[in-house]
């Protein structure tokens, strides 16, 4: 039931994005910017579906301004001790104050709304949640922190997953044609979105392969809880361990033809070479809690986009991945869109 409810928000936001793309398709389109706007819209609607008409513009402005400058790592961030803030650290603290104030205002506005018998979004789901041991509900501050974290953390990775999926499809016309054949005739309307994923195995395989080749998090950091041993190295307890999904996902001992874009490797029940060969969302008890929603969201949006448009790169300039917290393209690659209707 939760996915069925969320799928309506995903499909509604995607339909509006498709209309904007159709209006702009006479010129090359910055797909990353379009996917960032769409992913943020989906994240915000999924959390606060009733409040977006009032608070959507302010939320979008704050997220955009943070991502342009304050969300990026800089040399002083790496060089200065934690106790010595840089001017960007001070700016981040000021931003956090404003961001928390906006989230508090949205949560307070929502709590004044009449309750609903059925959840309308994730806020209703969290509002109804209870601690299994104490029976306690989330406090207002806890609700705010949960929603703020999910909006910030959830939208950028989805935007990048969609961008790299479309980039790979634009670079591989045969694979794009196969996906277009799969989605042709599938009902992807708001009403049917909740049940559409069962009809999209190849679309989901494309998303998984895009996550293999371009994992949003190029590296994951963990702290060892005890001393351990791996082949060729001893790990003291308390060590900081850097794990690179980028390396794992392209390792020749773990994948056949690892540099190739081959979605079919994720079709059927083909086993992985190793249980940790594929970890775009991390692994173990700290795996991303939104992984399944992210996969479903990306597959549904990708199906809707390819059902409506044929995607091609606007020029031959190579698009190179760079790591700025997440795996981003080195420049705003432009795409040409042609309607399939």
C-alpha cells in the first residue's frame, strides 16, 4: 500500500516534467538539471504532499542554493581540524538554521491539518509509526529531522541515476530501443503506476546497470568495530575503512566485460560473483533505508520518459564522471529529445 501511494506522487511529478520537456524539446535540453528538479519534486511531494503548493518554491530555492556551493567539499574542509571552522562552515551553520526553521514551519502546518484514515504521503506514515518497545510516537523535532534528511539525501542520488541511465541509453540505441519496446503500451498513468513495475523487468535492469557503472556514491566510509584481517592487510579496531563501489562494480574478477553497458546481466536470477560485488546503496545494517523506493522510483520515471521520448546526445563531447560527494558528469551534457508519439 505504501508504494501504491508513493507511486502516484512519482507519476504525477513525472507527468509534469514530461510536459516541461516536451515544451522545451525544440532545443537541446540539460537533462541533469531537469532530473534534479524532478527528483526534488518527487522527494518533497512524497514527504509533504499537502504543503507543496505553499512551501515548494522556498524548498526548491534552498536546496538549489546549498547544492551550488555549500554542499561541495573544498580544500579547507579537508585541511582544517574539526575545531577550526572555515567561512563555509559558518555559512553552512547559517543555512542549517534557516533549513530547520523551514522544516519546522512545514511540519507545524501539517500537524494543524485534519487527520486522514489513509496515509497521503510519508509524513502520515511516520506520524502513525510507533516504537515497537515503548509505543512512543516520533516527537515533532524527530519528525522534522526524518523528513529533512530524506529530502536532502534522496533527491540527488535519484537525479544522477536517471541522468546516467539516459546517458547510457543515448549512447546505446539498441538498448534504448529494447527498453522502448518494453514500455510501449504499458499503462504508466497515475492510477496504474503502483502496479506497473511488474511489467518493466528490462527497465529495472537498465537502472541496476547504470548504478553498477556509475554508483552515486563512489566511496563508502565505515569504522571497524574490532581488529580484523583481510588478504594482504591487518585492520586495527577503530580504523576508518574506505570501500569503493566504483572499483567493486568494475572489477574484472567480479564481472564479465565490466566496462560494457549490458543490462541483461541483471535479468533473471543470475547470481553475483560475490555477495558484496554490487553495493550501490551500501550493505549490511547501514544500507540505505530508501534503496527499494529509490530503485522503484527510478525505474518508473525512466519508463515514463522513454515511453514519451527518444533520447540522443546533442554532441560528441565525452561525458566524464567526477566525484563531488556523488558521481556527477563533468559538464552539463545536452540531449536532443524526439517525441515517440
